[in-house]
């Protein structure tokens, strides 16, 4: 029982550290183009929901979409109302993914590329400078969140 509590607390700590690194990476990576794209795709709750649904259906992980959106809010790249639309859409995207599997009979599997993306993110972070290092931090943490999903 005590070991389970200790393991749970350690897992929560690792999750929080991952969120901190993701937020720092996104904050450092954010440029004018990223801010403009986010503003355009989340201008209304409907467009935010569509963005969330398409993103989740594409990457097949509502957890990754939600965690990235939380990172964007923490990095002050999205407002809370914009994030609500995207998270709502992420839940719809999960349903779309299920329907695609049922109708088409296949599922794209991104798990095989997660570890190489974590490796690339770590290399960018270690050896890249400026924006490339921030991109590596964001990539590494986003892929770790997908791997845990």
C-alpha cells in the first residue's frame, strides 16, 4: 500500500515536470506565426472545436491534444475560452477515431515513431540553439505524453 502511494506520487511528479518542460518549450518556440495560426484556428468556439477534433483524429490521442492545449494556456499562447473549444473538439475527435476504425477497419499506429521522436527532441534540445532547442523540448515532451496515453 505504501509503495503504491509512493509510486503514485512519483508518477504525478514526473507528469508535472513534463508539463513544466512542455510549457517552457512552447513558450520559447512561440513566434508570431504560431500565435497567428492559433488565433485563426480558435477564433470562435466552433472553430476551436473543429481544430480539436481534427487534431485528435489525426494523432489519435485526445490526451496529447488536451495536454498540449494545457501547455499552450500555461505558456499564455491560448486563452481559457479558446482552450475549452479545442478540448471539447478533442473529445469529439476521439469519437471520430473510433468511427474511422469501425468503418475503415484499420488504425494508424503512431506508437512506432514515438521513441525516435523523443530521441530527436532530446538531440535538438542538447545540440540545437535557440528555437531549435525549444522545438526539441516541446517535441520531446509532447511525444512522451503520447507514449503514456
